[in-house]
């Protein structure tokens, strides 16, 4: 456990150092303290551009990673991701509608529109699925709601002019470009509400993953517990999508890495690791987004999807692969493990 914690801290420090030092202009690591305390161009770039982007990447990744674990555990499906419950599509629709319809919206209200669209998509999924009646109903309904909201978004994009279309397209892929401290401070009120609820929800997730019948036998009100878990996931996802756009597949990959790191753990022990992996994924993906095609920035969501999907599929395949039988020293065949029997092997 201590070795894993030290490794995570080292990875975070390396990724944070790269986020602060790399770019134009580049800053040597030993000059960071002087650059932060100065008042020149480097100080402005570090404190007003790179540092808020670093903090936002960590906070957004942690929220998406934790929300992904909550969804997968409450719905008992490793393929349950934030993109499947209508939140991302609803937020994108909330951003696109005022632009395309030429509505005069103050800049301070625009994040609230995205937030409202995200909450609308999540609540619509929950309402249409009977408010958490069954895991399969939530997933299937979420996919249908996401498809419907995306269809409405495509209809709006047909009516958009070229400039609005570029803005909508960049938002749909998820981006940390040009984010400031105002965007970071917009996350904290939601996190102050969601984090205590997330801590209280974590023990219930371990019961829900046993199955509805077993959870009821242990005295858990399954429908209310699942509804509460989904509401917490929406509260974590919605502000991130409102600020950064739908950063894809972080909520899928981070829980897989957390389970791989501690296969003997449970939901309570996986939750902090899922948040840490989510923060690392977004922070690491933001570096090629900034630097790969410099001076042009690419959306960070494109990199998380490009790298996250094959990595997550590989982790799922490794989990499902049966262990190879051990062989004796003489090579005479497989040595049965304790508890194995001839009858069990033949089934």
C-alpha cells in the first residue's frame, strides 16, 4: 500500500512538473520558485494560465474517475460510463442552443446553461428508467436518451454558422484550453456538496454489487440506494462537463486501473484510487493536447478517447482471461489447485 501511494505521488509530481515547465516559453524546473515569485511574463503564464489549467485537470479527472466507479458499481457493469447516462449530451445541447439560436446570454450565465443541460440529461435518464428500477433499465435508457440528445444537437449544428460550429465541435471533444481561475472556482461549490455524499455512498456500493436480492436481504433499500448513487455521479459529472466539455472515457478507464492496482479491494478502497487515476489520466493527456501540434492545441478529450478505449479494453480482457494451469516439475501435466476436483474440472 505504501509503495503504491509513493508511486502515485511520484507520477503526479512528474506530470505536474511537465504541465508547468513545458510549453512556450519553457521553464526549467529549478527556476519555478523564482518564476512564481516574480512579476514578469513567466510569472503571468505560470500563475494565470498553466497553474489553473493544472488544477482544473486534476479536479476534473478526479471527479470523472470517482463518478465512473460509482456508476460501474451501482449498475454492476464495467462498461457503465458517464457518456451513457445523458449528462454529456445534455450539457453539449445546453451550450449549443444559445449559440445557434443567437440568444443573448451573459458570459456569467453560460456555464449555468451547460450545467442545467447536464442535470436535465441525467434526470431525464433517471425518470425514463423508473428512477433506478434496475441496472439494465438505466443503461439502456441512458443510451437512448444520449442518442436523442445527440440527434437534437446535430440538428442545431446544421443551422450553425462556421464560427459557432467550431466552438461547438471543440466543446464536444472536451478541452482545457483558455481555462482560468474562474473556471476552477466554479467547481468547488459542487465538490463541497458531492464529496461528503460520495464518502457516505461508498460503503453502500459494495452491497449493491452483490445483487439486488442479496442487498435487500442485508436491509438495503436497493432502489433508493441506486438512485442516490446515480444522483451523486451526476453531481460530479455535471460541473466538469459544464466547464471542460465531455472529456471522454476517463470514467471508464480510471476504475479499471484502480481495480487492477488492488484486485482484492472493494468499492471503498477503489474510490480514492479511481479519483487519483482519473486525475493522472486527464493531466497526462493534456500534455500532448498542448504540445503535439503546437502552436495549435488539440482537445484533451480526443486524447483520452484515443488512448483510454484500447487501454480499458485490454484491462477488461486481462481480467476475464482464465489463469493458466500450473505444471509439475516433471512436466507430467497440470497440478490441481486446492479445492479443485475431477468433477469440478469436467463441468
